[in-house]
């Protein structure tokens, strides 16, 4: 028997109920122009795209799904007809039939040939025709592809009557990847993976395997570089690679559909990622991570040269000086630039002429690297060359030269930069100040302040940003004066800086300016953030005025009023409420809730009468906060009388959140509603309500022990749960199951009866009572009891599985009556019904094949010819 239908051990009830719409009739045919190497007289399959995904996103068990776009080329002299039932996939020896993906897939997309493809728009004709000499394309979709550490070996097989065609998916996908692996750098210490084609979920395995092989060769650094002609990466593939760049010690990947990438690599970098060119690549390289919050410094690069330099930086920092000089004099320009960048701080004075020559050469890559390396030299020749380059307004390396002077450890470079700043025109000063802001030093404060006080607005903006970083005793005075500037950019920057500062003087200036702006315009994000922090009540009358004048900003103003307002705001919102749009009313309800309004409840109850999601949600939140009998009664009435599924959803969640006995009763009644959606929502809410019980921690543990057939320990843990909360039907069902297997049938009966008393719609309780009858040697009564309650649990995986256990146990009991011919006939009937229920449970989402194989309740089915099919993914037509 399946231990329970709740908790981590229970199977998530996957909604594999509605298949994708299947279009009948032949697909459109286009004239084929097959490549000359395709042999005449045969049917050929060409892979035009492939994707692998994680089935758990559809609510299923741990498995993968596979989608392929296949071109069928008919080089025979006869037309071909293909039926979808004749399309198969063999994955690591398991044969799978082509089946539509679950209905939840309509919300998903895959990437094929570099373009997104909605799974809801995949054509799945049952039959297609391919005339002689023509070709046609079709989609093939497969569920239950086995999950593992690597992508399975997959072969597609198409039957066209007497003709059969096969496609080695892995080989075809590998050819589309275009992967070449080389080793470069000192001691060939860097692995370079060059990809010229398209990455998909299948050939991703080849990338992982190539990195594994490099690690076996003692290589600990790698760069994956994409060619310009490469197709954009599917988002899940890019995220999978980024997860590998972080190299976190995670127990499980977030992308289990793809193979694991070795963590033995010290450095892994991406370069020229399709779709992440230039600044986008650098930005993503800085900010990638969980929810964009964990930095990924320098791991995604716009160019191959940047990636190689970053990956080899520590090598060149520790390489013997003679070897380092040899690398700089080498033939490979990428490695020469990497050596200069990584080892520039360790170069001896005799290398200076080499660097100076590189700054005058025509190779931009070497020139940039050499300019950066000059920062590590205090010689006059190095400083002079940097000043020369920095002063060249048209020069492409001016920014790099200024940065080298600013970051140099030598005072002579700083002096030279100061002189350059004093003698530069406005445009050059702006460029210098922008660099100084990135590398602040107190010594730059005075000249930067002069630039910020007057002159070109663009230069002043750059100077202000620099001063904020460096600091200056007159910064506040400067910002105050800028608030009255005629240039809007200067005013905005000054206000932004003041609004972010928390010292009293800055805050006072910022608030005064914000109030002045509210006289003329609605609040912008800067004002909103400032008032959220300061809660200055002087803003209230100004916001009320803007409420009347700025209809588009009303929701924003209402939310802000809730933060800074008082009882006058409550009266204002009550007065205006009826004339607001639904989304504005939702904001008003939220504001009144924050203001703890005593007049909120009637408005919240009225909100449940419509079907606007935001308004219904706000009304339910307000009633949850209320929690009183009238609030509960309103929620119950909305759930039971409304015809809108939106109201049902929010109302059931609210009832579960309040959790009074009246809420329990309403949700229990809802599980018997005529509408299946209403029943499902009530079931889920009641389950969530019970799972918040303190006793549920023991139920989760106990269910795992039952899965491992540790009956006595499971029983004791269920008893702990009952002691903490005697109103948990799952605990009684679990203890009853354990007691049955311990031979305590009478005690088990009492547990199942108590569970039914608490929850008459508990699938495990009803099937458990059926098992009790069987264990009491009344198998016919047991199966009759299950059938009597079957209609209450349509499409319920747990009920179907446990009903199979009842039939299997009943067959086992009857089989012991060897002298009764009628019993023998009924044994076969019960076993067939058990297999039918078992298949039904798999169709509805139960995928724990190992548990099915080991469940002692199903022992009598082990020699049934269909049992092996059931415990094999894709083994029967589901």
C-alpha cells in the first residue's frame, strides 16, 4: 500500500489529464532536395532539432522528456505512410512510445535551431504521408526518458510498413554541435572547447565529457568559446553552464535533465556566447547567480582573448620570469596578450622596450594589454607613453592609459595624471574624471570638485559620481546648489544622491526637494523610496492632491499613502473607493489594512463578489487579517456560491490560512462539490492546512520509514504525531497501514475508522478499510467497499494505487483456497483489476517504479505478464 497521499513521501498528483490537441490528416509536404550522400532506395531520418527537459516541472516524478524535430527523406520509389504509433525511442535500452506531453507543457517553450518553440504549438498528426522523392518534417515527443548522470544513448525508429528507418540521436546531435578541443598555454594547461554549431540538451553531454577528459589529463582550466555562426543557446543550457561556472558544492544540480559538469576544474569561462555580445556578456558575467544576486566575476566574456587571459591569469602570475618573457615573445597573439595581462606586474625593467613597442603596434589586442602592463612601471618612459596615449582624444586606448595612470602604485604616475587633468579640455577632463570615479583616491578630490562645480554638464555629472565615491567636505553644499540647476540631469543626479544618503542634513534636503516636486507632479521612484524610509507626513496633502490630478498614478499614490498616512487617509480612501477601478480598489484595500481601518471588512467582503484577480486577492488578504466569524462566513459563502474559479482559489487559500473549525468544515464540504476544480482546490487547501500542524514533522519521517517497510518505527512516529495533534487523518492512516503489516488487524481497523471520521474523503482511509476487510479474510467485502467509494476519487493516483493493493491482497487470500474453482476464477479477475488500477495510478502521475516492485501488497502480481511492463518507464501505453 502507498503510505499516504501527503507529505514529501507522497507522489505529487501530476495532472496528466489533458493531452495536447492532435491534428489529424497529412502534414504539408515540400519538395525534397536531398543531399547527394543520402542513399537512393531508402528512407532517411535527419535531426533538425532536439531538446531535453525535466519532467518534474509538469508535476511528474524524476524523469526527463525528449522532443525532436525530424525530417523524413523518402529516397524510395514509393509513397510512404507513417502512423505515430509506429514511432519509438530507445533510451539506454528502454523502449518508449511517442506520446503527447502533459497538459502543463502548454506553458513551456524549448529552443530548437536557435529559436524558441512553444510546446503548445507543436503539431502532432496521427498520420503523415511522404511521396516518393519528397521530404516532410514532424515533431516527436517522449515522456519518462530515464534520468541519470549523463544523457542516455537514444535511437529513433520509424516504421513505414515494410520499410524501417533509424536515427542515432546522439551521433546526429553531436554532428550539429561542431565541437573541437585543443590545449593551449604554458604546459598546455588550458583546455579550449571551440563550438561552431548548435548546443542542445543531447549534445550538451559531449561538452561535459570533453571537460571530464581534460580533467583526466590533469587540466584544471578551460574556456568554452562559441563561433560567430553558432546558434543562440537555449536558456536552460546557458543556465546549466552558468551553474558550472559558479562551481558550487551543491548536492544536486538545478538542471537534472543535463549531465553533471565536473567540479574539478579550477577555472571555467565562456566566451562569445551567442546573444550575449559585448557589454551584455560583461554585465552577465558580473551579475549572474542565484536570482541574479551572487556575483560571477569575470567568467563570461565578450571575446575569446578576454576569456583566455582570465583563465590563465594565475598561471602567468606564478610562471618563472624567463618562461613568462618567452610567452610574451611567442607567436600566438592571444597567448602573448594573456601573458602581458596576467604577468605584467612581474615583468623586469628590461621588458619595458617590448611593451612600449607593443603600444605602437597595429595589433589592438596587444596594445591594450601592453598599456595595462605599463601601470606597473615607474620609469619615465612608461609614464610618458601613458600620458601621451591618455591625451590623445581620438586614440582608442586613451581610456586604458588613464586607468593605468590612476591605478599605478607609483606617485610619478599620479602626478602626471593630475597635470594632465589640469591642462585638458572639457571633453578630455570628462573622460579622465570618469576613470577616476572608478578608481577613487582622496588626492583626486580637489580637482574633481572643481570639475563638478561648474562647466560642461556631462563633465559635472561624471565629477559628482566620482566625489560621491571619494568624499569631499563640501559635497553636501555642492549637491544643494545642484538642486536648483537649470540642467535636469544635474538636478536628478543631485536628488538621487541625496535621497540615498541617510545622514540628517542630506535627508532634510532630499525631503524638502521631494515635497517641492510633489507640488507639481506625482511621485517618481526616487520620491517613493525616500518617503518609504522617512515617512514624512507633510507629503500626505500633496499626495491627496496628486491623487485627483494624476489618474494613471493612483495605485502608486494609494500604496504610498498607506506608508506615510494617518486617519485622514482612511476617510479619504473610504470616500473615493466606489469610484476606483478594480486594481485601484485592490490597492485601497491593502492601504486600509495597513492603516488598521475598522471599516475595511464590508469592502473586503464586497470584493469577493467579482472575478478580478487582484481585487479578490486583496479582499481575501484583508479577511485573513480580520480572521473573525464574519470574515470566515464571507469566505465560505464566496467559495460555495461563486461561479468564478479565481474566487474559489483565493477563498480556499484564505480558509486554510485562518484554519478555524468552520474553515475545516467548509473545505471538507468543498471536496464533495460537483465541480472538479472546486474539489481539487478544497482538497489542496485542506491538505495544506493539515500539513501546518506541529505533528506533521513526524508524519513526514514516518512515511519514509513505511516506504522502507520499517513498520514498527513508522508506527511509533505516527503515534508521536497523534499525540501532538489527534485530528490528523494522515497519521491514523499511516499507523493503520503499519499495524496491518505488523498483524495488528483489529487495531488497524480502529485507525482507519478514526481517519474516516476525521476525513470521509481521504483516499488512503477508504482503501485502508478495504484492506482491513481482506486481512479479516473477507476479500469480496474488501473489494466491494473500495468499489463503493471509487466514484469519490476519480483521477486520484493515490486511490488507484491503493485500490490495486486491495485487489492484489484479495487475490492472494483467494489463491490460498486451492480446492475452490470459483475462487481460482476470481483470483484471475482480481489480479487483472489490480493491474488496471496500477496502470491508472501511473497515468495519473505515480512514477515510483521501485516502490511498486517492492511493495508487499502487490506480491501476488509479480508473475502477471503485465506487471513487468508497469514497473518499466514507458512499458505500457499510458
